[in-house]
């Protein structure tokens, strides 16, 4: 799940009918929320944690995904590997 998909899921699950109210719940401006929604930038780590909580998604996984998207090269591959391992561990635990 990308951070954009995470944001949209959090919005859906928040029950808010407007991005202005959703943004206020997150403690950010509507402009910031709209920028994130349109793929212009990434949330901070702290904001990512808030979004993950609202979406009902594991915060560790959300942070790994966010950092994978921010990174390049070897660092990105390591984050992606950690995500795959995390996903495998989740499936094995079920």
C-alpha cells in the first residue's frame, strides 16, 4: 500500500465529508492535505503515524513504506526488502 493509498483509506475511514475537516483532524492545513492527496510531497514520519492510526494500518509497515518511497538506490531496496519480510511475517502469523 502506497502512502497515497494509506491517506485515501484514512480519509474514507475517518467519516469526514470534506478534506478540510479531515486535515483539521490531522492537525494540518487543507492545502497540505490536498498536496499530499495529489502526490505533491510525502507526509512527515509523525504525520504518517497519525494517518496509519486513522486507517487502521500497522504503523511500522506504514513508516517502512513511506521511507521506501522517499529513498533511492540501495536504501530503497533495503526498505522494500523489509516490507516484503514484514508482509511474509504477517501472513505466517495468521
